[in-house]
């Protein structure tokens, strides 16, 4: 996924394959009040700046090297590594573990015991 996203529409269903957020200002919003209606079967890599993922089920690993990434209401079955700075992690389930190395990352209401 590359380019600039100026608005986001809710999506649902199953996406099979790895997903790379290489651009900036890209958003993936799962349909539903807190999402959960979109599943990604594969690894997710976020290298661009100011990208958002909300309400997804990710059956794979998540790697965030981009800055100011937001991840909320998302369940990750694999390992999650955040090395980018200024990120926000809100109400997620990190079932394969969470490693945060980026400066200024805010983490609230996340679980790692799922």
C-alpha cells in the first residue's frame, strides 16, 4: 500500500498475503464499532510515516519501523516489533509478544496474554 490516504472507508473480509505500508498517511480500518471484521493472513510491515491500522485481525507478524504509526483495536497472532518513534498502541491484543524500541511510543490498554 503506497500513496497518500485522505479518507478511509471500512473494509471487511479476508486478505491473504503479506501487506506493506510503504507510503505515508495510509489507513486500514476494519468494519464494525471496534473492527474485527477484516482478517489479514500474512505479515504486515509498516515503513511509512503516520499510518493507521484499526480493528484488524492479523494472522502473522507485525513490524513497524515507520514513525507515528497508530495501531488500535487489533489482534496480532504473531510477534509485534515497533522500532519507529512516536507511535500509539491502543487496546490491542499482542498474542505473539510485543517489543517496543521506538522513542516516544504510547501504549495503553494492550494485552499480551491471549
